[in-house]
């Protein structure tokens, strides 16, 4: 961590990942999606669940998302997969009125940038009573199914919304997804959790609070608390 807190006075574009960032990872919401991916892959590739799970995590590590691996290796049509894995129970996600008021007060535009579908971003953010605060959302379809951490979706995102990276800050729970934004000139906030919902390979595992990387400007395990102190 840098010893001096970098200033945020120049920030005009606030970009948030969705899953495990706009809600806390310890509510175990995303584990539903994670399990549905395993079920889908098991059926699609006719594999035992334990084998499907390995394929899911290998593709996540290698291609950025499990979906991208299924498309690249098996030529899968993404639509059915996305509909299936995002059809989950939202009830365990509770709106946080303080987070809403903090995001609302941020100076400039606000965006959601997710490796999930645009419909998923709308469903989840609406359920959290946050969706109307955002000036735009960017889903996996918008990046032609090329996911974070690859460079091209970040470039496309900035193009579509006319964002100068030097005026932007990116909030994200996936450590590797902050490397490109930092190199583009954005500030970065890693939202950590000790909740191990994923049993991921090391490269994609949710970041714990002991994580260190040169492309992380700030770390917090509580987005609401961080925004209340920095904005
Ligand atoms: Mg996430």
C-alpha cells in the first residue's frame, strides 16, 4: 500500500464491477451462479459434476470466464448459458441505503462493468436499488464476449462511454481485472473478502486482504465504508 493516499479530486467516472463488488461476497449469492455453471457444463459436455467443475475453473483461469472457454473450445452459443446461470434467487441480496446515497453523491458519471450479462447487471443492481444511479452498464455481450481481464473490453467500454481513463476509478473484487485499468491510467480499488465461496484456482481466487499488487491503489473489505471515507 502506498504511504500517501492518492487524491481522488480528478475522478469524474466511477466504474464498478457487479458481482461480489456492489454486494458483499460473504452473502454467498454468487455461489448460486457458480453452481449453476457447473450444472450447465456437466450437461453440455456430458461430464460428471466433479469433472465439469474442473473444466469450469480451468476455463475461468485460462480464458477470463468459463463462458469464454466454452465458446473458444466448444463453439458454444452463449445465450442459453447466460440465461441459465443468471436465473438465480435474488432474495438474499439486501439493498444498502447508505451505499445508495454514497454512490448517488459521487461527482461525475457512474457505470457497471461486468463479465456477466447486461440483463444480470440490471436484475441484480435493480434488486439492490442501485440500478437507476448508473449512467450505463457494460455486459459480456458488449465486449463481444471477450471478458475482463483481457484488454479489449476495457478499450471498448471507454470508447462507448467516451471515458478518459485518467479521470476514472475502477472498483473490483477480482485482482487480475485491475491490471489493465491501472495501465490505462485509471485508479483502482480492490474490494476484498475472506469469504471463500469459490474454491477457485489461485489466479482467479477472490482477493483476501493480504493481497499485494502494484496496480492496486486502494484495498477495502467494505465498499460502503470506503466510499464514506473517500468521497
Ligand atoms: Mg466480481
